């Protein structure tokens, strides 16, 4: 069943009670979160999702925020953080750790279908074997769960492995296959292959900063990949470790990112912190019902975005774009660099 079904009003009605319930759960279970709510006077009841108290995402770099006993922590996830920056730490119990891949799969199923597709990875296998696994390597490993017959576009030294790609296309190029890579890596390497990837479904994320510096926007990205690689099914996504399992997926028409039914975005005016109307840029707040083992259900990010429209696209709900990082915000280390990949 699709997770892109709810209109804006239906989503509000479904999410508000669940998010309010989570707010009270985390208030009781996480003493630091309780102190934050007391300090800002957040007591409810809440009339709209936009009324719920939010946490700045940066708090996960500086505070231990978990809503389960320490002995129930099954996995601790850390964000990439560039050199010298503290990483975010996200605490998952077994239930939360199981929900994350399940809901991510449900989201990607909207564009990949029910069966695992052969997978072309625009990276080197070396990034998955580094002693200290980078966010880039972790992202590749995570996405590999959604494909089969994994083939890497780059060799161990980071050069094009044309033979491997040609062999992959000989096996699978006549039917749909999955292509995954971080945005800058895709831009840098896929056109250089000069290969027919017209049956591919490209999923990409992150790495927009270098392209923005080159005056490459999403429309130019899609045009070039279409003209030089034959790719027409292209889907960006937006997500973060602090709301692991929740991704906002670009629609088939390339008209913006959409929210799965268990999540939403609020764009906030950085002066008043009120919700900004469609067409007006602001700070992105992300909400999701998935974070149950830590208070990450309502987070104010350090990214700027804008809602383009509501219930007017190929999928219902809000469609939005990420415009970039807030001035003076930390650069998120993930995929903006395409340096040495060998461990």
C-alpha cells in the first residue's frame, strides 16, 4: 500500500493526535526533554501540528536524549559531522530499529515497486569497507538493501569501471534497474560513462552544495542526466539521521519533495517562528511518528526550504524544496566531497 495517500487535511488529522501522544510519552520518559518543555512552557493541548514544540536538531550533538532505559538501547546511530564537529547521537531500541528500514522500504516502494531491482551504485566498494565508516559509506550500505546484483560504477581507486558497468547493462539494461548515488557523485560520473541508462530508476540525495556553487539546480541536473544518460525516472530525497527511516521523496514529475503519510514539514519564518505560507522560504521543521525511543518526532533543522504547493501535485500533501543551509550552520558531512575513496 502506498504511503503517499493523505491530503494535507487528512494528514493533519492523522498526525496531530499521534504526535501529541509522542510529546507526552517523551516528556515522561526523557528527563532532559521534560526540562526543555518546562523551560519553554509547552503544555498543550495543541490545535495544529505547527503548534507542537520543536527541538533544534543540533541538541542531538550536545545532549543525550533517549526515552528508553540504557539497557534497552539496541543501536546508537551517529551523524557524519565534518572534522572537528560533534556528531549527533540517536538511540534506538529494537522496535525503533526494526521500524526504520520497514518504513524506508515502504517509502521507496512508491518508485521502485515491490521487487528488489538490480542495482548500479555510483561509488566505489571501498567506501563500504573503511575502518571508520563514513556517512557516505553508511548510506551506500543502507541503500544496498533495496537492490540485488550490486555493481559499483567506480573501481577501488575511484576511477570509472567501464567493464563492470558494461557487463551489468548486458545483464540488466533491457528492464528496470536501480541506480543510486549521492548527487555530486552522480553528476560527476554518470555522464562520463556515455552509457544508455534509460531503463534505470535513479535515487540520489545530498551533495547539492558543490552543484549550487557551479550554478547547477535540480532542473539542470535532470536535463543533463536525461540528455546524456537517457534517465527520465529521477528521484531526489531528503532525510537525516535524527529522523532515521523518514525520507521526503521527489515526485515523478520532479516538482518537489513529498511527505510520506507518517511525516510532514512545516516551514517557519526565521524572524517570528510562525508557519510561513506556500511560496515563502523559511527554516524547515520535520515531523514524523517514527521516533519512539528518542524525542526526535518534531525537529527544527538547519536547512532552508519552501513549500511550492499543497494537494496540487502528482501525490497529495505538501510539495517542497530544500534551498540550502542556514547561514553559519554547520556543514553536514555526507557526500559533498568526492575525494579519495580507498581506505
